[in-house]
C-alpha cells in the first residue's frame, strides 16, 4: 500500500478524532446553535464574524468536518478503494449533522451522529491499518461509548450521584435515567474487568496499554462526578472516551502484512485458537 495514502488516512483519522472531541465541546458549552439554524453556512456566512465564543466553537467543528471530508474524498479520488466505507459513513454523517441542526439537537439524532462519527474514525484507522480485530472487545467498547453518549445527551448526568455505585445502590431506584448512566458504568467496569483478565492471562503489553487508558477514563469519571461536572472534566471524559475507542480499534489488530505480529500469540488476536 502506498505510504503517502496510509499517512493521509492517519491524518484523516486524527482529524476525525478531533472532530468528535469538538462535537462534545459544542454540547458541553451549548454551542449547537452557534451558527444559528443555517447549514452549510454559519449565520448566513461562509466565514462568519467570530465575535461570539459559541460561533467560534460550532464553526471550528464544521471546519474540521470539512477537512475530514476533503481528505476522505481526496483519498477516494486517488483511487483508494479501502476508503469507500469511510466515504459512505461521511455522507451519512453530513446528512445527520444537517438534520440535527434543523431538528434542534434531539437526543436520538445526536446519538446517531456520535455513533457514525465513532464508526468513521474506526473506518479510517482500519484503512490505514488493515487486519482482523477482536469483535468482543470492539463491541463492548462501542456499546460503552454509545451509553456514554446517551448519558450525556438524555440529561442523565445528575441521576446517579456518588462513585462507584449509583447513589450508593447496586440496583438504582432513581428511575430510567439513573439506569441509563448505571448501564454505562456497568459496561465500563466490565470492559476494565475483561482487560484485567486479558492482562493476567497473557501479560500482553497491548492489553496493559488498553487497561491503563480505561483506568484513566474511570478515574476522570469519578473525579468529574465528585466535583459536580466541571466542563473541563466533561471534555476530558469525552476526549479520553473517544481515545479508548481509537486505542481499541488500533490495538486489537494483527496487520495482515506483518509476520512478526502474526506470530505473536496473544488473546487480543482473534485469529488464534484461544480466542474470546
Ligand atoms: C471505558 C470507560 C468509559 C468510556 C469509554 C466512556 C465514554 C463516554 C463517552 C464517549 C461519553 C459521551 C461524551 C460526550 O458525548 O460528550 C461519556 C459520558 C459520560 N460518562 Fe463515560 N465512559 C467510560 C466510563 C465511565 C464511568 C466509569 C462513569 C461513571 C462512574 C462514566 C460516566 C459518564 C457520565 C456521567 C457521562 C456524561 C458526561 C457529560 O454529560 O458530559 N463513564 N462516557
């Protein structure tokens, strides 16, 4: 595979990551309407006056989205068929983004938007680094992230106080929103437990790395809850959350052309007999 294209795919993946983090910053700072209900223009302009922080945030989000679009379309135009999935997701993402603005940020649209963004990030990483992944690890992480988006967008942050339990309860009695956040937490704890099991079983350095970032994410969540959800920690939780997803997509891989990795027996490699 031509190296410049692989480099382009990594750049596009980095921009897609930045796009996800900026999307969370848009939500945390309530900047979703920073460009009014105009799309693709921003307050009626291609280059709007940047005299309001919300306009700056929403417009930066759209600017990085444009950059990702140019990179993906460019790679397709260069004849790289491996990026077709990313292109399809990009089209869905742009349409969802437009509908989200027009419908006034309904939770379902915001969640679909985040899910597609995560899949786009994964598709670009896979284009840059093809190979087989562990479906269990990918699935568990993806669902954890989706329940995080539900927690953030359904207004379920205040429903579960305290850490690690939900209002000190193993079975929360505070209603459906508490259950949404509690499910997100239980999935995160399961992911951590599964990675601990992988570390104990294989002493694989890749599993150690994933466990480290998940433990960091849980520590950020605990601090965020104890301190009453400061915006900086909410943004950090969103950034590291997307980082966990990217790390899982990057790490649970056995590059097809890499014989050394192929030979390395590891439970993270789904092609081996002791798979999970
Ligand atoms: C593997 C671990 C975890 C991952 C990958 C993860 C991921 C995420 C993601 C992607 C979001 C949505 C961010 C956004 O769209 O703005 C989120 C939100 C949230 N997560 Fe997690 N999370 C993890 C662990 C936890 C844990 C252990 C807790 C609680 C103890 C927690 C509590 C929350 C809360 C309260 C929100 C809503 C925050 C907000 O509204 O900004 N998360 N999480």
